[in-house]
C-alpha cells in the first residue's frame, strides 16, 4: 500500500504551561549551542580520519564501486548471452538494484523496472484492454481459473478450466507470463484467436478485445446484495459507490474479499469512508522512529451506514489493504460477521519512490495497526465463523504424461486429484487418498459415460483432463458449492 503525506502525527508529549515554556526556551538555546559545537568537532574528526585512511589505502573510497564496475566490464565484454538483451547495460543496472533491495525477512521491499511498475499498477487497478481472464501455470499448462463477468472472454464462450494452447497461432509458454500478456492485450475492438483445450477437445475461439475493469463486481441473491472487491485500485471506491447506489433497497450485504491481495492506501481510505463516514480513524502507523501516526477516512458524499447485517468473506489470500478494510469493518461497523479462513497477515506498508532511471523503489516503512491498535502482522485476522471449502480448493494441479495410465489397485497423485474432483462433482467415493479402489472405478465409468468417453475403469490423460477441467468450471461457476458463500447467506437469512 502507498502512504500519502497527509497523515497526522500524534503528539506524545505533554503540553507545558506558559511559565514552563520560558525556562524551556532558555535551556533549548543552551542545548543547541552545545550540539553545534559537538557536531563541528565530530565532523572534523570524520574528515581527518577519512583523509588519513585514504592516504594509507588509496583505493578505500572507490573499492566498492570499482568492484561493481569491474564485474560489469567483464560481463559487457565477454558474457555469452549479452546480445540476447535489447539494452544489456540497463539489464545489469537493474540486476544490481534488485540485489541491493533483497532482504530475506522482508519480501515486500524490492526494486521494479519501468515495465514492472506499469504491470504492477495494472494488476492493482484492473484497468487494461484485453479479454478478461485470470490464468495460472499449472504444471506447464496455462489454465484459466477465472473469467471476469461481462468480459470479452465470457461473451466469446471461454470457461474456467479451459487451457490456453495458442494465441493467434503462437504456442503459449505459461511460464513466460509477459509474452502471453503481450499476445492477449491489444487495441480495443481488435480480434484475437485463442486455441483452447477443454476436456479432450481442442478448438479456436475468436475474442474481440475490450476495456477490462475487474476490481469490483456486484449482484443480488434474493434480498442480499453481494459485492466482490478484487483489489483496491485507484478507481475502486468510485466503482464500489456506483454499485451500492444502484441497489438502495437492500439492507443485507456480503462483501467478498477472498483472494484480494490489497492495493493502494488511498483507495482503502476512501472505501472505509463509504462505510464508517468521513474523518474517522481507520489506520494507525508506526515507522522506524517509533512515532505513531493516525490516518483518517476521506470525505464521502454518501455514507453507507444503512445495512442491518454485513458479512465479510475472507481466506488465506486476503491481504494488506483488504485486511485493513476487514478489521476496520469489524471494529467500527455494527453487525459485521467475518466468515472463511484466517487471512494472510500483512501488517506493513510500502511506499513507492520513482528513481532517476524511471524505475521505482518499493520499500517497507511502516507497521500498521487497526483503529483499536491491533496488529495482524504474521498472524492475520481470524474469522468469526471458520468455514473451509472442499479439499479440492487447496490442491495443486498434477499434469499426467501422455502414456500415463492407472487401473484398479494403482496409487498416484493423479488418482488423488481425480478422486477429489469427482467427489466435489457429486460422485460416490469411499476414499480420496490416491488409491484406485472399486468405488473410484465405478465413479470413473459413470463419469466417462456421461461425458462421451470410453466407459472403462482406466484413468488416462484425456479422462483426467476432462475431470479436472469440469471441476474447475464448477469451482468458479456454481455458487451452490461455495461453502463459505452459502454460510454467509445462511447467516443473513
């Protein structure tokens, strides 16, 4: 999260009376004079010591820079792959900056090149021209895990669980995310052809690129308004207010913060203001100097204090700004219940400084605390009602080899993932530990017959992909099987 300069410092010292102030001024003048004299002698000692050391060791002042330049010179003249880079000198400079900003105990401080900071901003703001999907590299497959509502991808028929095999005929390397992004993004109104694999079928879908805004989405379910906050970008508060204004009659609200990894402090300041009102304490901060500061919500034309009940959905990927919002709602909004699993636990704030080369230094400079002084750093926010999803939600995808097959009494990771997937899809199974038993054989035959596959009790690659892809689509599209969401609705009803 960014930190702005308009924070207000707490005054932690007592205010002296008028009679005391005169004595304080007199003592202060004496202390200043003493300090200046000490500073003069201290600096003089440093300069003399430096000159003496430089005389004894002439290379002392330049040894670090000389070593760095020596390494750069060697690489620039003899490194085998130097011509593979468009600007090798800039590449070396970036690597040096990456190194100096690496701290094993602080994964949030880092240097970002111009390209990386633009991508970082896009990921938070959710604003770009493309097709509107999220994908993950699952064992060498570009697997679509989410299709944004009303996006070009949704309109073209792309589904969660589809695997992107090629873009405009160019084969996809899921590990090269930048290349895949370049292929998919483009000008609004232009077309892109995606070759997708769905189950045991591979086919092309033409998608017309469009403007994507994926930070907020809202929909209704009976008398409940459900608001999905995907991140805290620069326009998120405006989007949020727009949706809330569209449904003024609803008095029950679910705010889905699952997988929301945070965003800008300015954004969460505004959104907190929407719910708890303007000029309210929503965040306390403390830096390396030990001075506590307090931040207040922004002015808001509309205050949403009308909801009779609010449920927040969180999980282990709810982090940073999303955690700020969650704990503010818990402490300062009436009738709030948090449902899900313990959040990530990121209780520190980063600031961004633009550097002379156009890159950005993102560095940790504050701990943050809730309005009541609670820190969630490395512990997270425990929900009021703990609800876990089906076990398949927490599994990594396993990719079967072409010649890999399993029959009765086999044991493998692929069998375990297939068992969990079939269990989630509603098939009767006696075990989900990776052992190929009779119940799995029967479920496998039933699944194959229902999906146009050869109805044999054999788990091969095509069958496995079909099972996993169907499960992925169900995970993302069937809210009836979202146990956390169903619990939230139950609490409100």
